[in-house]
C-alpha cells in the first residue's frame, strides 16, 4: 500500500481520531450497549475458546467487549501504529501489520474474522485477493463478519465521502458478488438502525421505520420494487461452508 491511505494511517490517531479514542465514560457505555445488540447475539453461538481475529482493530474497543463477554483467544491487527499502541496498553494481543502480509504469513485458522469499517478501504483491484485470503484463514464453518458503508443508504454520503481512504463502496448486491466469487456461502445482510436502548432510541427507531416505509413507497413508484436495507451502513455475515 503506497498511496494516500498510507500517509493518513501513519498519524491516524493524533490527526483524525483523538476524540473517538478518548471517549467519555457515557460514550464507552453506549458503544458497549451497541455491541450487545448488534454483535453479542451473533457470537453467542461460539464457545469462549473460539479463535477470533479482528482486522482493522483500531484501539481495541471490540476486543475489549469480547474479552468482557468471556472470549479469550482474540488477535487484532491494524496498520496504525498509534492505535495499536493504545490497544497494547490494555494488554490486548494486537500487532501493527498490513493485512495482506499478516494473512500470508499466518498459519492460524480462525473461527471468526471481524472487519468493521474495513473492506471499504481497499481498491477494487485489491478486493478479490483480500477476500480469498480471509476465506483461506477461516476454519471450516467459520464466519466473516463485516460492517461497511451502504452505497444505497438514505443518508450514506457523510460516511462514504467523510474519509479519503474509502476506496470502494458496497451495497448488499455488490458485497454479495465478491463474497460468492471468493467462495463464501450462507451470506446474510442486516440493517444498522437506531437501537431502542432508552426512550430517545425508541423514538428514533419508530421514526426510522416510518421513513423506511416512505422510502420504499417512493422506490416502488419509480422502479416497481423495494429494498430491505436503507441505513447508512450495514452488516454482513458470511460462512466458509463445511461442504
């Protein structure tokens, strides 16, 4: 990686991410609640001994959450040395590494590979190689868990264009293409709507459902069809099948 991305990642924490890293106690609790709703139901099917890799782990927020919920065999990698040092200060097993080099040299097979806000940082010419290497790094019946900006979201432009390192924007159809091309099966997509963790969240969720109905009505009028995922980013879980 010898382009603009490398220069931005070099000082990502101090120049672009300080406020997010420092996070208030309230913000950290809110993030944990978010993980409880979005991620905990998914990982609940796995034993605490599951081998987990997070690529693009940042300062270790997800690793911290998983550790607090009983998982203990977790590895993280990130290209930002500053964020890796923050994660290491919490005694997490995190390395500064380019994902291609790490997966090429690693002999470990994982049960889950997380890539939150990660795959959009690669050019189309890099994607097939990346997804094939992730596929090869999973155990049979292992899962690849993705969150990425939604190119067909109602309010996606702020996240899509808010980072110069975003190289490829997906929607469920295009992400499904690259996943199938590289061998994944049992591919499922999920919205990322507001979470009803308090009264404010409940109100936001109710309004979101109304807005989504209106958006689908407009799309039906224009194209004759609707869509399921309108949020500005979305989740995907894909499997490396036993067969």
